């Protein structure tokens, strides 16, 4: 099964690609916004979508680590790499700029929900710090809500909850 994204409302439409041949054009009508759009079956010259990327939780160990989005009713499993500095995390939405956009239909996750800061200390160790970005539902670390001005150091395996979406921190190799 393949998924295509509606260009108007970002709703996913699922279809069985094995019933079609390479080069064939398909026309879809989004059931949410009624937008009509077409795609061509075949090899894409563009970068693979997140769904087709490697979902290896250990893939970013050499860089600055990653967050793993746990699959639930709102979205599928995602492994998203962290960068040095502030990593703004939020729900993917057209027109909203975030460093790490999570593809989800979770209405309780803000578009700009929280920030994970990644930096090296004087000894060269990577330090991870979590803070809420004034989100409506709050940011939870191990089922404890963060206060407005809290900046909490997090370690490997930290469980972060944003609305109904759960993330797990995978740190970089030392």
C-alpha cells in the first residue's frame, strides 16, 4: 500500500500500487477537501518521503541523536534527526516553520510545541535540554508536566509526550 498527500489539506490517501503499472497516471479526489489531483506511478527523482526512509532508531547515533515518534492512531512511526542548537518540534502544517515537523493528525499537538536544545559541554559531551514552547496542552517528561520556564536535562530513552503523541530520545554515541 502507498500513501499520497493531498496538496491542499495534507490528508493522506492510501491506494494499492501493485494494481498499476509504472508510468500510469492516477487521479485522486480528496475525501476531506474535495481537491482533485493526479500522480504518475514510477520512480521519483525527489527525496524519499519519511514513510519510505529507514526507520532505524540507531541511524543518527554518530550525529546529534534523534527522536522517535511512536506510532499511534494519529500517525506512523517516525525517526527524526536532531541538530546542534535549538530544535523546534511541532505538528507539520503548511506555512509553519519548525526544525522537526511531526506528520500527525493529533489536534492536541501545537504547531510549535516544544524545543530540544542540543549542545556540547566543555568536556565534549552532548547535553540535551527540553523546554515547553508555551503550548496549549503542555509538554510532559516521564508523565510530569513541565512548567512555563522549566528547562530540564534529558537523557537516552527519555519519554516525552506532546498532546497524544509520544516521543523517545535516542542520544548520540559518546
